[in-house]
C-alpha cells in the first residue's frame, strides 16, 4: 500500500554534499517527494524524535551532534516506502551496510551515518508529525 516515511539527512550528510544524491535516489526509485526543509533542529524536537534512546550512552552525543548543524528533513510517499527506504539507507552501522546503499556508499561509523529513516508505520506517522505541520506536507498529484 502507499504510505509515507520520514527521511532526514543528518549534518554529516549535508557537510559531505550528498543531499542531492540522496534525494535523487528516492526520486529515481519512483518515490514522491511530499515535504522538504532545511533546519537547525531545536533540542526539544530532537528529544522527542530520539525519546526511545533516552538514557543510552550515545543519546547525549547524538543530540549534540544532530543539533550541531542544519539537517534536511523530507517526507516521501509511495508503495512500501518505509521498508524500501530503510533498505536504500542500509544498516544503521555503515560498516555493515552493503555497497550500493546510502550508508554503504558514504558512511563509515554509526555516529556519522549520514541519514535517518523511520523504521515502522507508527514511527513514520509520529516523526512526520513532529517535524512537519500538516500544511507543510503537499498532497500534489501527477498531471503531466
Ligand atoms: P538513527 O537511525 O538516526 O537512530 C538512532 C541513531 O543513534 C542512529 O541512527 C545513530 O546515528 C546513532 N547511534 C550512535 N551510536 C549508536 C549505537 N551504538 N547504536 C545505535 N545507534 C547509535
């Protein structure tokens, strides 16, 4: 079924200059871009986004890092985009990501893994709602 997912290009992805490549991969695969913005994520937003990791040893460094620079937040729509999007990203640890995936092509370590993608339907709904107001997500249709 058609669904939506939240994909965020992290500060390392922005700094490496791979924003365009990541967007191109999703467009090329056939997914529809329905929301996009660059922002410096406020701490409160990151605390909500990463609440499941609160208390873990990487939590504070993670928030500090993601909050350190602008990120590019996007929403993509299409058939199985949550699962297929995760495959396109590769494993969380870039060392375990297959070449051909985004992390497998651009990343080396988990703390700088270039991109985030929702891992379930409930996470996708929650994350899209955290990062975008409803009117920021466009319901555009193909007319050409
Ligand atoms: P992400 O998909 O954004 O979700 C949680 C993030 O925490 C993960 O990607 C990594 O960037 C980061 N992280 C840092 N260290 C670890 C770790 N040991 N295990 C899992 N995630 C980690």
